[in-house]
């Protein structure tokens, strides 16, 4: 099962909660709701992907992760991932160092929800200091 809802009253964070067992079809079924949520607000929205209760990744993960990562929106802010393996966290940290230009939208690992909120605040601060050029 996958739950998708606003994480805060200001509607600045969307949280996906993955609960075992979950499927890729369930993930793709959330797309319309996610898009409607983004359309309902005029600002950037950060995303938390919470895998703490959904540690069993369905098969063909690389194909689906690549497809999911390709989705973008002008309103999509930072993405923070909870409950990932330490090796994936290390790879994410290396990517942040190698490609700092993509740092505002690259998925970032968090050790817990408080850390996720800290990372989102950091992303928002960087975005405010370096607004996109239109």
C-alpha cells in the first residue's frame, strides 16, 4: 500500500508512505493525485519518500526508479528519502558532491523525520539564496 498526502498545513511538503507489501502499479496510481495536489498550490513543493514501513522493493526496481526519477515539474522541490540502505545513502552523498548544480532536486537521504525536515529547510534556504533564472 502507498499513502500520499500533505505533510504540513501550508502544503509545502507531500509525503509518500510506502507500506509492505506495495507494488509499482500502486505507485503509478498516485501520479494523478500528486499532480492534482501540485496544481492546487502556487508554490514549490518538496517531497518525502518514506520507506521505513516499505522496505521490500518490488522487482524491476532499477527500471521503475529511473522512470520515477525522470518525472519533473516546475513546482517540484527537493526530494528526501527515509528508510534507505546505507550503501544507497553513500551513493547519494557522492552524487551531491559530484553534481552540486542538481543538489536542489536530487534525492537526499535522511536518517529520520526530523532530519528530513532539516534537509528540506536547507534546500529551501539554498533556493531562496539562489532563485532560478527564468
